[in-house]
């Protein structure tokens, strides 16, 4: 598709999707979200960053699926663990320019892509880090540890136990169907403080955000 036509199609589609939510997006934020999709599409051909090939589908499956979490962020410092090409971290950083996001991934090609995105789209509230999660030792704990990549919440809390700040830090797990079995297996030290059913326009299947916090 002609780049100008694609750009217009992406703008119209994103506006249509946003109109089905309560989310407010400025013109700059909209341009950055669309710019991110265009870069993801371009780099995907060489780097294989996502299995979603169609940029219009990326708006639903990557952008909207990420930014619907935005209203539930509490605090100022967040880490997106296993961020891949920057999901949900980059869309959330665009939506919340006053918050700080660390995007962690062990693969160099993904971190290189993220650095290029930050540069081209002038996003200033993201720090990309190439590391395995269990080896990453932050100087200060995070208000929220976000992940949509982990196979299970058990793995998430086991590998990321050192990342939330001691006083009030939470885990935010993005899941499809509500994983009752995973919740039942969580360690005694954690409790599910909130469960939110996420409404993602035009996305098939369930989406849930499960917020975990340490007891006491």
C-alpha cells in the first residue's frame, strides 16, 4: 500500500478504535502510536519482531491491547518485563509521558529496535535494558512490574520477585482468559488485589488484567 494511504488508513482505524473507549489521546500521542506501528511493520520484515503482519491488525492486537491497561497504572515508575518489541511498554509510555518506563528484554535485536523507536519518535520516558530478568538488579524497586509475555503468573512472580518496590509495588499480569488455576497456585505471600476485565475493541477472546500485591 502507498505509504500516504497506509498512514491515512491507520489514522482512521485508530480513531475508530479509540472512539469505542474512554481513552483520551492527543494528536502527538496518536502520531507516535501510528509511527510505532509503521516502524514495527518496517522492521518486522527483517527482524521478525511480531507474528502480526498486517499494520491495521497491529492497531488492535498490539496498540489497543496495550493502552487499555493505562487507566490502571498507579505510581510513576514501571518495568515491562520480556517487552519483546516494546509491548505493552512503548504504547503505555506514549500514553503516560509523565511516568518512567524501563523496557527489559534479553534479545539484542529487540532492544536495538526499541532504541530506534525512541529516537525516531522522540519518546523520552523509556529506558531500554538488554538483560535476563533474573540478572537485572535495579537500584530502586518499581511501582509496577508489567508483563504480557510470561507463560504463567507463577513464573512471573518467581523471576521478578526482586523488581517491585518493597512498599506498595505491584505485579500487573496481562492475561487472556482468567487463569483460575494459576491464581490458585500463587505463593502465600501474594494476593490478588484487583482483577479487571479489559475491553479491547475488535479483539477476539477475553483479556484480563490481574494485579498482585504482597501481603502485609
